[in-house]
């Protein structure tokens, strides 16, 4: 199954549980708009760089389209479509008034200079500017995009339409970004797993965690659980992983990563491959890099008790069945990593109201959103006797369907 088919497979499981009129199926699954654009830049050496960019707007019945922008050589339409759909359900699970979208440019940012990245971002904004906006579609950071990229988007869009900080979230704090946005997705993941553990009579403290991906989400999650007494036994990035059964000193790993560009060769750890990390003994496995890393092949060997889906779409449909059959609890992406879009919503509110919350205020609101969403997902799970994933989709689909019905289609 492609990523989009996998997402639809999960949605259909929830449709079945809800026994929805089939007319909703096509209506709720089909993306509203798909843009594919050629992005041309002049490279530093004078040659022409020719890239393909995408923006898929999936659903806006509950509010403006919302979703991240990814720079990665594997970006392609099918996956962007899947990620856009996941955003629709994610914003609905946590109840922030947005729809779902996603975008990306097929490129390897490591092969581009900062100036080339800036030109690429600005050229992409020029191509999609008439389709985005504070009330229509609001991009955000994702893999290989950060606050600096968001600042260029804000600036390029504002050159055309006037001062518009609310066109994009995840901006630098000095440039209308929100305090707490950088940490938000990792922090939200921490609240999500804390609530799930609490539900099972456990706490964050004393559990062991293996984290694949040590970028924005993985490193913030690792840092927070480490501070709260969790034992992070392995972390990895695209170059490989590191392992220490006594627990890694996460601040020291962060320092090493900042200095060398990777977690590998950290002195107080053994090397471990990305493949072995996924099947190593631990309590909580945290895929926090790319999609479809848990497959039919490796799911049977997963030894964790919980899979916290910090990444989007890390589990294939087949792997999901295997994990369910082994009694491993999947904390689904559309709930687990919703902290990012929740604080993006707060950033958008602050921008549109011209005011700023303190970091404590943002974190409190985020905690409240994640705790309430957990209660809602558990209620749906109890009502239908289904997995947490299906329950999260049930909660989301009901909200999107109701909004669609109330707004009407004709
Ligand atoms: P990032 O670019 O900051 O970090 C990605 C990390 O994954 C890096 O450590 C990178 O080296 C690693 N990685 C890349 N390819 C890998 C591979 N093949 N094997 C192992 N590791 C690999 O990205 P991020 O923002 O932390 O996003 C990570 C995941 O979280 C993505 O799936 C993204 O969609 C999801 N997510 C991000 C946010 C957000 O706010 N940034 C919000 C929700 C979900």
C-alpha cells in the first residue's frame, strides 16, 4: 500500500465502526486541491536548479487548511496527499479550528547553500502565494524546514500582500513566532505518552525509550522525558544510531549533535543501526523521523509495549495489524504529534490578535489540549471497543463530518 492508501485504510476502519452513510467516504477522503509546481532557481555557481514542489489542501470544513512543508529528496505527491489527509484528522482530534494540508519540495537541502535554500523557498512561495494566506492555508515547519524557512515564507508573502505574519507558523520568536512552538511537537508527544501510561497505571519515570530521529521532534521529546526521569536508551538520525542500556545523557548527546551534525560517534554509547533500534528491547518505541518505517517485516520483532508515533505515518497497515495482534499499543500520529499544530494554532491566534502569551501560558494550553484529546479518544475507544488509532479517527471523522453537514454542500 502507498502512504495515501494506508491512511485511507485507517480512515475506512473508522468509517466501518461508525457505520457512516457511504456518500461521506468519497467526500471526506478526496483532497480539495492539489498543486504541483516547477520551482526554478539560479544556483550559486550560475547553473539552473529545477525542482518540483507540492501543496495538497485536503479539507477546510473546520477552518483554514493547515500543515507543514517538507524539504526532502523523497517528497512525492502520494505521500504529500497522505500527510495532508492526516492533518485534517489531526486538527480535528485535538479540536483546533483548522483543516488539513501538506506541502513539500523534492530536494536534498544538504546539497544546497543557505542562499540557495532561501531562493528556493521564496520561488516556491511565489508559485503558491495565491492559494495560501492567513484565512486560507497556513504552512508550518516539517522535515528539514525550520524557523528560518518560515521567516522567508512570511517575508515573501508579505512583499506581495502586506504584513502577514499569520500566513505561516513556526516563525522565529523574534519575528512573531510563539514561545514554546519549537518544543511543541516533542512536548505534546510527552503529554500523549504520559496520559497513555497514566491510563495503564504507569508513569513516564522509569520507562525506557528508543527514539528514531533526533531532529526537532525527537530531540525535544528525548530532552523532556530525560528531565522527567525517563531513560532514553537509544537515539538515531539519518547517519545511524547510538545505544546505552543505562540511559543516554541527552543534554550531552544534544551538545555532541550540535558540534558534529549527528548523534553517531557519541563517546558514552555503543553504535546501533536504525533497523536494530526499531526492534530493540524498550518500553516505548518512538519513530520520530520518516514514514513507513514499521512494516510487516520488522513489526513482528518489535519488543516495545508502546509505539509513540511522533513521526507522521510511521506504521504501514500490515505492521499496524501485527502490532495490534501482539498487544502493543500504537499511540497514533494524529493524536501523538498534534502538539505542533496546537501551538501553531496559538501562534496564529497571537498573530491575528497582535498579542503574545508567555511560554508557561502556551505550555499550559498545550497540556490542556493533549489531556482533553486523550479523554475524548478513550471515550470513543470505550464506545466502540476499538484500537486507539481507530478511536482517534472516529473522534476526528465525526467532527469533520458534522462541520461538512452544517456548512452544506450545495
Ligand atoms: P527534522 O528534520 O527536524 O528531523 C528529522 C530527523 O530524522 C533528523 O534527525 C534526521 O537525521 C532523521 N532522519 C532522516 N532520515 C532518516 C532515516 N532514513 N533514518 C533515521 N533517521 C532519519 O524533522 P522533524 O520536524 O523533527 O520531523 C520528524 C517527524 O515528525 C516527521 O515525520 C514529521 O512529519 C513529524 N512531525 C513534525 C512536526 C513538527 O512540528 N516539526 C509536527 C508533527 C509531526
